[in-house]
C-alpha cells in the first residue's frame, strides 16, 4: 500500500487515472473511500491523488491538536514527495477548508481551486445541528445508523439504497468513524478554529465553487459568499442534493470538475 513520509507522519494515498493532476481532499471523519463513486467518472480526464488526511483512514493518527494549516502542510508535503510542482486542488467540506488554506499559503502549487460544499469558516448554527444529529445516532447499531443517516442527510435515500456498493460504503464509513473517534475529534477542533473570511480576496487561483441546494451543513448562502468574495470565481449549484454530493450525484460533480479542468487549458 502506498504511503508517503510527510514530516513526522505517514500519509496513505492512492493514485488513479491519467491526465492533469487533481488532488481530492476529503472531509472530516471521512477517508479515501468517500470518493468511490466519483473516481470512475474522473479517471479518464485526470491523474487523481487521493490521500487519507492525518487522523483518518489508513494514515497516521497522532493524538495532538490538529489545525487546518497543519493539514494543508501535509498536503503540500505529499505533493513534494510525489514530485508534483502544481496541480488542481479540490476539497469537500473540511477538505474545502484545507484547499483554501493551500491556495493562500502556497499559491504557486495551485493551478486551479475547486471548493465543494464548504465555506470560509464553520457555521455555528449548522455545527450545533450536527451535534444534535450525532446525539441521535449515538449508541445505535450500524444498520440503524445507516437508515437514520439516509433519512436525515440524503435527498434521494431510495436511489442510494439501490445503488450497488452504496450500503457497503456507508458501513465502511461508520466503522472508520468508530475506530477513530479521538483523532476525528481533533480534526473537528481544527475545523471549528478555521476562519479565512477576511482573506478570500487574496486567492489567486482560478476557482470553481460547487454548492448543493439542500446542504444543511453549509447552506447555499456560503456558496454565494465564496463566489462573491473570491476574485473571478465560477459558481455551480447542484439541486436535489445535500452535503454528500460525492455519494448522491457523483456524475454531476465529476462533470463540473471536468469542465472546469478543461477551461484551465483554454488560453485567456
């Protein structure tokens, strides 16, 4: 299994496909498997770089306080280890926080920036709603957790239930969460401390903002805010989809990413 030594930790990563380099950064409590349904639609157009963040999946999980700056440094270190000078950087949720941080701290490494269902800071009201949901799920057996998550988080639960491999993926996600509760707590702390609202105007990279109309974690107003405050940002809204777009609408997400990637090749 491929690991890269980055600073004092080992990061697990996968490479897939061919074409322009695209770094895909997952969200808090997630891992590389979260991109399972998007990968087939992207691998013909991009070489995908798919890491597990520290504290997640198969990467090391040091029990220290994390920060978004730390996650961003890890990602730049991974690019260094892979010999990649510049790439398209895309992140979902917390991954979007990290992507913004990379664009601010290491702009020369970012050929294009894709922000998926994210914001420049945590929305306190949405965070409290997530805490309430977590309390409802606490102590339930995995199958009941899956059903409750489908009911709460997804706009099209019946379609997801019938999607080959979907329930298996959701079970793996729950297992991964249960195995890494402490390190995920550190990651959530990093997310809560993040705020780059005042720095969005500094982002130099061509940017695509993708927001979902029914997202209860980061509402559509955050997509509009990113569009209005990042210079020359493009904006796409995906309807009938909530926060986990990579599970609910992988083809639409991949199409938006691919079209944006093509636009980066077009001379200005």
